[in-house]
């Protein structure tokens, strides 16, 4: 995969398809592979760009302070590197927080936003859950222990009880993480510090907000804050699902995302819910 030199960081990225650009930003856990099913579904109609945030995947990993503003600047620089004048930006969890900053700082770059299981500011429950997950990794120093502790925060109760083989695969994926634990810790703190709540009214582009009704990390409360704050927004809730609703209800998610990118974003007016 190609690499872009962004300042002193090497950002690993993948580009597939042609057409209107869609830039997809992964969350705190994982890397660009989190978008594999969505890329396969979109690359016939769009130019799809995925990448590893600094501190994740095959991008530069350094134990140093980092903020969502820093990660947004990386995203903007990567878009400039790829000569992208404007794109639909799809962000998952921390990726949605990063996407908000891109929309605030460089609005001309953003055709629309799609915020999946994300937040403008974590509510007290989200803060506690994210802190707990970080502390397990710090105390145990083991990705496997982190995965077993965290998995119940990622999926709804019905999915957890029913899809035992898929739960085992998710645990194995998270438990097999190779990134520096320190980079996860630094980005965990970046999520806790992120706060665009009072600036949501400045986001003028059409925005699709999606959340899980059982998500303790980016809860319905945090989702509601974004819905209330972004005037030109539409909100879709995945009932009975949690933080990984993209995996729990993949067909519904792709229907919503595809309809939005295929022109649904043009119909969003002020305060559509």
C-alpha cells in the first residue's frame, strides 16, 4: 500500500475506485481494515480512501501526546496529498470526532459528514467506559485481556449471546493487535479531551448521524447532542445494537450509507431527524 509523508509521519493509505471521493476515518481501535466491507461495496461507484491514523496500523507509531486536532490535520494533509478538493467524510467513533474538526477547520473540503457511533463530547458514561478500557490495558499490558474486558461494550446483548463464533473472531482480532499500547493510551486520552459540542452549530454541511441504542461508549445521550447541535442533520438509530452496529446490522448500515452517498445528503434540510 502507498504511504504519504505528512510532516514527520508516514501515513499508510489505500485508494480504490473512481468518482466522487469518500474518505473513511477509523476509530480508536483497529486500522483501515475496519472499512473492508464498506470499501468493497462502494468502490464501483466512488473513489474510496482509507488510511491508518498515526499511531495505528502501518502508519508511524510514536509514544507522544496527540489530540483529535492533530489527527484532523493529518487527514487534511492526506487529502491535499491526494489532490482531493472535496469529499464525503465518513468517521467511525474517534474517526467521527476527527471528521467534525475537518468540517470546522476546512469546510470547503467536506461535501457531507457521516458520523458513525461517534461523539462531539463523551458523556459521563462514555468517559467511564473508555477510561476503564484504557486502564485494563495499562494494568495488564496484554491486548488479549483488553479484548476480553472490552467486547461487551462493543456489541448489544442479543448479538453477544447469539453470535458466539463472531464474538470469538472479534476478540481474536482485538487481542491480536500489534500496535504500541502507548499509542492507544495516548489516543484514548485524545478522545476523552475531545470537545466540539459548543461548535456544532458551525457545521454547515449535510450530516448523517448513526448510533446504537445500547452503545455505552457513544451513548444515545451523546448521539442526541450531535443531532441537536448540527442543524442540517439526519439521525438513524440501530435498535438493540451497540458500538459495533456496523457489524451487528451490516445490511441496514450499508443501505443507509449508500442511500446517503448516492444523493440522500442533498435532501437534508435544517433539523431533520
